[in-house]
């Protein structure tokens, strides 16, 4: 039996549509404990998770495609039916696919809770100073692709649950365990106490360059912003600095690209050890 209720949108001023009228205010959404998911890939992935979904804003065609998924949800979902031109008028922006959702941000976990649930060897990523939500989401997507056990987001970085981060992650934020707003300097000490090596991705690293350096199996990779890199105190506290070998005249990559290179090499070396 369906657990969703549907309403044809005729009044754009309905209070329940407030999240969709304010898509550019994802910081406000975050403070209210919700996030917006968008698109034909991301929303179906959201519906596969146990996350609490508050509502959907979708066309009738997309409702028919997702109705079976909605019927299996453990919680009731309010579905607002609207066609693409009206959705664009409501949201004030172009919509490539007329399918959006609002869901609750999952409860926070701590570094200790993350470590307690993970078997060794652990592969973690920490983000320092990444203020661009698209970059944060893209890094989380790389983390999902390469089997990262969890992501630590520093208290000076954008949340992975901002709308643009959720979209750039292609829904990977739903499956990768995330520790938000943590003190990364404290996290380094805790990780090292648990036998996790901390690697600082640093373009001027004196500790070696990929792929010519052996990397530990139990590791947390620290990534910084493209403009400022990783904070000096974090670099000093890490066990090692590592860089990517690049052509002359190029000193850095976008952090999302760097994350994919590092994580690919970490998994490649793990595979060699397992053979």
C-alpha cells in the first residue's frame, strides 16, 4: 500500500514548498537540518537509503517512474506534482530534470564512532579548508568510487550536505560515512593513536612523489584547498607529505582530481599487496 500522498501544485506560496523556493540558500537549509537532492541519478539513490525524506517535487512522469520505490519507503513521503515549466517558475532557475527532494541530514557521528565501526585496514580522507561545495561533493564521489571508509570534514570546510555538494557527489554522500565539523588537529592525534598513518597531500612534498613511493595500508589522506593547501599545523602533525608527479610548469591539480589520483594509487598498491 502506498505510503506517499500526492498534491498537484497550484499555489506556489504553500509553506511546504519553501525549501524549493529557496534553492540558493542551502546554508539556511543546512542550519535547519535538511538538504535538497536534485536530478534523475541522485533522487532515486536517495530513495534507496534509510534517510528521512520529507518531500518530493516532481513531474507526473517522474512520479510514475519512482512510485514503486516510494511504496517501499518505511516513512510517508509528501509528493508535490508539478511540470517542468512550473517547477522553473517556482524555483527561479532552469531544471534539467523535473525531480527534486528534501531530506533530513543524518545524525552526526564522531571520529571515535567512525573508527569503532571500521575494520582495519582503514582508508580515510580528511578535508581541510575546502569552501567550494562542488569540490567537496566531487571529492566524496571519488571516495565512494575508491572504497574510502569515511570522510572527515574539518570545521573550516563546506558541508557535503549543501545542495551543490550533494549534486556533485552524485549521491555518494548518502553512502560514505561522514564526520562533520571536526577539529582535524585532534583527529590526527586520535588516528595516530589507533595506528592510522596520516598523509598530507602537498605539491611541494619532500616525503616522496606518486607513484614512486610506498603508501601505508591503514591511512588517512589529508586534502587542502587549491588556493591555500593544507594548514601548516596539520602538515607538521601528519606522518608524511606526498605529492603527485606532474609535468614541468604544473604545480597542482584541482582537489577533486588530486583525490582521484591519490586514491587510485592507494587502492592499486593495496591490490598489489593482496596478490
